[in-house]
């Protein structure tokens, strides 16, 4: 295989392919294949993505063309590896050399990023690909697997309402065609919270969809958004989310704490005085209540987003539930000033976790950052922290 020798790509001009705006943190080094554009719902109050855009389904031929283009760029990278004396390998040193060679186009960068992760995973963009006809999506999956037989895992986003419109047989057909995992934004199990944020789902809808995904033999990754209920619904948010996720028992529970910035509808709600957000310490307490009430699950909890204060809140249930609770208690049990040093140190990227507080140099740097915040950011340290966090969204 090589330039101009991939079926359907006879032109000498380097082919292009589309890329969507986001993917889950766990798919950072996956091959990104855009199957739909934007989000068919696009009403969630907490979401900054896709606002002002129109949703559309890409045709099977469009997606196949992109997959062929990705294969072309992969082979181009292999050819450059040979020319540079790396024997066609695409690993750490050779990838850097290929990139420096001057082939750092968006397409080449995307493919090389995929190769840095081992070249074994793919993620289907954008927000809700199961909205496609089952046969069309199965055809795309089959073509992707045939073009890149080395891929071992293919995942996608979808919404619970969309999943519930598929039959068990349709979901099983997608599994058979090559889909392995579905990422679902649960956000909350509380109907009150879900209604306020205009999620377009209820706790019961989430449960039905989650169980249907698992029944089809697909892995299920559910996202929870700590802080989404604000002060008034924090307890209900934690308790109902624990109840719903205990009923679903997904393969993964992924935490992604709420962040507020201009451009997010919920930011405007807050500015009108209709939402009272909770701070980092209160979110930690909310997560503790949520974890405590999770029962009868074998899920793996991941804290794999930069917005999360405590990245160590991670582990397999039920074996590591106690350790997760102990970690949160360790933070909540710190004196107030120690908690604030950690919060500022974490948000400034000085501290990677609680253990870093024990490192004298990192601790001094975090203390200095806190002093600067108090000197230049005003008396409300948590508001200054919120502004910092908003830059990561």
C-alpha cells in the first residue's frame, strides 16, 4: 500500500478528512472518524459545544472517503519513516522525526497522534452516532475494521433517548459490525437536575438505555457531572445519581466536574441568580456522598478530566470503594488552609494529587500561588479559582 494505491484514492493530491471538535479524554489518542456533525439535541444548559451549529448526518460514502484518506496518511507516514531510516516503524522517535520533516498537516498530525497511542483504537465523532440507520452505521464500522484491521476497540457517543429507539437486535448488529463501547452523558440521575439542565432524559430513560447497551454485549461508559445540581440540589444529585448508576452497573463511571464560563447557557442562568454553584470543597463532599451510596456494582470509576479536583478518585468497585472514600476523607479532613493550598495548587497545575502536598518544593509553590491569588484576585478565592477552571472548558 502507498500513495495513490488505496482503493478509491487514485488522485495524487493529498486527501483530506473531517475532524469533529471533541472526544472523551479516554479517546485522546484514538483515530477520530467523524460520522455525524454536531449534536441533534444541542439544548443542554451545561454544554459549550455545538451551540450555533446545525446537526447533520454524514453519508456512508463521505465517511468511507475519510477512512480511505486516513489510511493514505498512515501509509505516507510509514513511507517517511523508511526514508528517515526507521524501517517503517511509527513509534516515539520516528513519529517525532516524521512530524519535524514538514508533514505536520492537520491530517498527518491526527494520524500521528493516533499512532502515539499504539494505533489500536478508534472513536466515532460527533455527539450521537446511533441516530444513523443501523445498516448505514454497520457498513461504516465494517469498512473501518477492514481498512484498519489492527484496530482493537471502536467507541462512540450516543444519547439515552436515541439508544432506546434501537431494538436489542439492532444494537447487537452494531456490536457484530465492530462497535465495542458506547459513551453516554448521564450527567445526573436526578429528574429535577435533568429537567433544569434540559438534558432531554430522565433517570428511568438512562436506566433503560444503559441496560439495553449492556444486553447487546457492548461496553458502557457513563459520565457524571459533579456540581451540576448547585447548592439546592447537590444532595439529590448525588443520591439519585448513585441510585441510577447502581441500577445500570455500567462498565465505567467517569467523573467530569461542572465548569462555568461565558458561552454556556448555565453561565447566564447563574448570572441571573437562578443557579448557585458549589465550590471545589463542596463538590468533593458531593462526590463522597455519591460514592458512599453506590451499591452492588462492578464498575470502574475514572477521574480522567482536567476539571476534576481529585484525580486519584479512581478504582474498581466494590474492591476499591473504601480506598476512594478514604482519599476523599483525607482531603476533607485537612485544615481549611491546607485544603485551600491544595485547591489552588491543583488548579494552577502545581500539584498533581494529594501526595504532592508532601513535597516541600511543590508545597511552597502552591503556597506562593495562593498568596498571589489573595493579593490580586480579591477575597473570594473560590471565585478566582472558578475563573481559572473556566479556561479549561
